[in-house]
């Protein structure tokens, strides 16, 4: 059946390169907490997300985890593993239910090795993600919990394309390295200022411009990196609930699976 494709990486490829990948991909639903890859050698599959949000997590020996980045419909799950044989210490799982295109990892590896266009675009993507991870590391070390939470919410909105974000207090606390009670207090303050609507398990962004005003300088740096990667101008939040930068950058491609 026809499936709409809104993955920005695929949308930016030439028709020939895109079709080569789509022809070997299968559209799959990705429920909450679906594991996309575990730590260790190369995964069995890579994924082009079309909706939802995946977290790349670093597990610690005491059982705790730290989020090092997240990936939405702008990228590829498994791109870093294409670069060489190093065993990954991270794992990746869906933190916001969605869907995507699943491709066997060996197929994507062959495309990376044989196609100059696909290899160049993936290398650009991986470089951008590495710079973002470095920026987030600095943010987590130097900026206060409110700034980290606002930066995280804006990034999550960018990479899902929607204002309503369904995340628990505990998850948000883990992702910004704060106590759950701290997140509760901060979210309550943001709600009182009319910036978000907060209820158990969900955050609705009401005033994106207001959030951007109190965000740390890490957020505009990260947004600029995404904008340059896809050669698009970042626009203010759309009125229909979808952040317009990611909405406009997505094409209306379809494929059959």
C-alpha cells in the first residue's frame, strides 16, 4: 500500500539514490520503547524515521542511562555504525511512538560504500550529529536545569514536527540530568508563564517564541546546524501545530511496501 515518506534525509537525495534505498525498505510501526539497536557490533537493520522520536542512550554499570542525542525524521538510525567496525557502547530506542522505513543494515552499508552521493550525505549527517552531541555535552555541564529543559523541548518539537509531546516527568528528568521533582517545578513555572500546558505524560508547547527567548545559546546553534545541513531557512513555529522548518523541508514522496 502507498506510504507517505517524510524523512528529510531521503527527501534530500536524488530520485535514483532515493529509489535505490526505498526499494529495499519496509514501512514499520515503531511503538514506544521499541529497541532499534543495542550496544555491540553493527545492527541487523537501520531505520529512516518518518515520525516519532528515538533516543541514543549510554548505559552505565549501575543501571542508569544518559541520553546523548535523539533522532527524529531528519536522520538515520544506525548511521554511525556505517563508518567502521568499532563496537557501539550506545543503544537506541523509541521514546515517542512513531513509524519509519526499515532497511537491512548490510544493504545500507553497500549503498554507503558504492554511492558517492549517499556516502557524502551520510557523512554530512554524522558530522552534524557529532557537533550537536558536543554542544549538548557543554550545555549539560554549564547551563541550569531550566535552560536544559527548554532547549530539550525545542529540539524535540523540531525533530518531531509537532507541538504536543508525550513524555513522562521521569523521562524528562533522565534526559536533562535532573531530579524528577525539579522537572515538576520547572514545568509548573513554564505553565504559569503561559509557555506550555503540562499534564501527566504530555507537554503542549503554547508559545514557542517565548521558549526561544529563555533558551540558552545552545539551541540556536543546534538549529542553525540542522538548517545548514538541509540548506533551508528556519521559520517560526507554524500555526497548524507543526514546526514549519521541518514541515516545509519534508516532501510528499510515496512508496509501496
